[in-house]
């Protein structure tokens, strides 16, 4: 194999002798606030991979994906997938059904999120009247993605592709939210990665509906007006911005290592997300 790229969480390799076949390996690294943290979360890469594969099987009628039938090297078993090389769309495709994260900040400042005017009186965690497509520009590693108006997507990729990005993203969100709701989980928002294959077909890539790419909230604990309990990496973000961490996000210094208790509680949230959504025991 030939190593091509290191992302925040994933390593990308070209498979030897297989033209256009890539190996996408999910590590146990975790990122927050555009930093890769110095502490890993055990089993995280395997959970992301296995949950993504579970969802890929259930979304084939919505959008084809990047998976190909090729063996995974045994040293990466459980945490890697073989996939087709794509020309990745340089837009972060995000769907939101609830107000959270950067969407809350945008709404509080302007009453809008990515050009969508929302009703007055919403607060952190409020359910939106209907899911909305809220794209962002892809930023270089170490920099922050910026929300952009939906109209700007068409300027960047063309009207036809933009319409398909919005349709696919919203349908993935609706399907995921419907399945998760039956398992007692709210999908507040989700980000999907899409690329174009040599035939010009848009394909789903990377990961989908995981605790890294989505906000998962236990439905029985949802209460608008506050930060929600979560089954995703929001727990790590919350610890980093708490007095306990001693880290000043504005200092320019990297975040500190995670204590063992935070590591274990984060892992527990990832495992619970996998088990609740799939109905399968982890490990």
C-alpha cells in the first residue's frame, strides 16, 4: 500500500495493484475545535467504521456509496473499508433538524442559518419546523469550516449538483432521524461527505450518521434551552471548555490530554450510540 493522506481521524492508502481502490482506515484519534487531541479513545475507529457500514446498507436507495468488494488487510480489520476513489465535493453538506452548535450562534446573531430564516423565539436545542440544508465551506486542516448560504453552493458547484447535494443530504438526515427516533435517539444534525465517480455519479463517502459526524441526543433527556446530554464527541468539547480542563480556547495553545475518566465516558457514549442505533451488542 502507498500512504496518501492523514486526516484528523483517518488514514488513506492506495491499494497496491488496484487502480482506483483506496483503503480508508479510521484511527482512535479524536478532534475538537480543529485540534487533534493528544489522547485517543479506545475502539473509536472501529465503532465509526462499523456504524458507517451499517448505515451504508440502509441508504443504498437514497444514494450509492464508495464501497468496493476488496479485502481489508488483517492489521486493519474492523476499522477500515475499501472504497472507490472519488473527486470529493468541496462542500461540507450538513442537515439540521434542531438548533445547536454554529447554527445557534448564527441564529442568535441574524435570525437565519445559511440563508434560512427561522421563527423567532428559538433557543439552544429547539426543534426546527422542518430539517434544513446548511452547507459550509471546507477549510484546510487546522482551520474552521465556515457556514455559507445555500445560494453560494450553486455558484461553486453548479445548479444541478447543488440541488442533488441538498436532496441527498436532507434525505439521509430524514432516514437517519426516523430510524434513530425508534431507538430513542434524536439526530440533531449530521454532516455527510459526497464525491463524484468517473462516470459522474454522486456517491456517499467517508462516514455517515456516526457520533463524529452527527449530534446524537437521548430523546428522554431532550429539553430545549440548554446544552443537551449527548452520545457523541460533544462530551469532549464540553470538558475542554470547562474550568476543569484549565484550557483557554482563545489562547492559541493546543488542548490538554484527556483524563482517563473523560476517555472512558467518551468511549461509553460511542458504544451506547452504536448499540442503541443498531440494536447489536458492541464487542
